[in-house]
C-alpha cells in the first residue's frame, strides 16, 4: 500500500502494525531525509476510522530510536520518555504542530508489563518560534496513542533501520552529491559578496593562456624542412642511373 502525499506524490509503506483499535503506518519520506509515522484509529464494530494523526522523524532520530530499542537501552538512556516536536504551515496558511512521543511505561504494579511501549502522536495548532521551529499552541485537535509489546517495537524499528540502510546504499552517490551541493550553497550564502566568495584559483585563465601562446610563437623555432638537392639525394640519383644502365 502507498499513501498519497500533498502535491500528489506517493510514499511507500515501510511497515504496518495493527492492534484491535489502531493501525500504525510507517512511510518512506527519505527524499526529504525523513520517516513519516501515522496512527489511525478505527472502531472494530463499525469498521470505521475514529481518528488520525501524523508525525515526521529525521532519519538520524529514527536510527537512534532503533538502536536504543533493539539494544534494550531506551528506558535507561531516555529515562523512559522521548519526545519530538515539529510542524509546518498547512495549505490554508495555518501552522500545525506535530508531536511524536515514545514512552516506556509498565503502568502501576506492572499492569502493562507485557506491552510497555506506548507511542503517541498529537496534531493541533502551533506557533513558529524565532528559530523557525514549531511548538504546540493550545489543545491538540487529534491525539492518538497505542501500546505494543517490546518484541513488536523491536521488529518495527529493525525493519525501518534496514530500509534506511538499503536506501542509502542504493542512492549513496546521489545523497553525497546532494550534500555537497547543499554545503556549497551554504558557503556561498555566508560570503559577504561574490568577489570574496570566488577563489582566486578559480578565476578565468584565458588571458594567461593567450599570453603564453603568444610568447611561444615568438620564441619557438621554425619547423624543420628537407633541403632539396642535398648530397644524399644526389648519391641516390647516381645509383639509380647506374642500375638502369646495367639493366639496359
């Protein structure tokens, strides 16, 4: 299955996980160096969707989560809670915040010991900070949460990490070239003016080549030419005449 992104592009699903009330869909958004995570709630009695929330994680963040979960270090390193704030401007001009929260919570008295991981995604109004980040601004309009067993969480994270690794292997050259172009654009933007941004070594060298060619023409020797009627040629002519006379 695939999800159609804004603008008509399709994002293939990396992993789908379902419980009796929720679906977790993980989508490929690696063209922008991200992974899209979506929780969709549904009513098993009516088979209708009851809610929907999405969030986005950088590939580096997903790699970190995958490592901590697979190595069973999530609770000790994060203290049992990891949260990512994000968001963007919607088509209608409003700022939407998106928060992804991963928790290790066994509940009171180990009530949820068999399903200690809880994933929550919230969407709602947001505001843009001075640094350009988006933070929640008010109560969320959508909040969906689902629990899962530790082995299921490991399975999801390992699958996503392997997908990212395979993508980077196939598109390694394009990824490197894109990063070089991005770095070049940043360095050019930091330069006060174009003159300082240009390396003197990269300046045009046509005048220098022309001058060098002119000097070469002035100092070079004329090409060697064979001298007609030389001693060797006269000797060869006499030999040919003698052979012709003898043959006659």
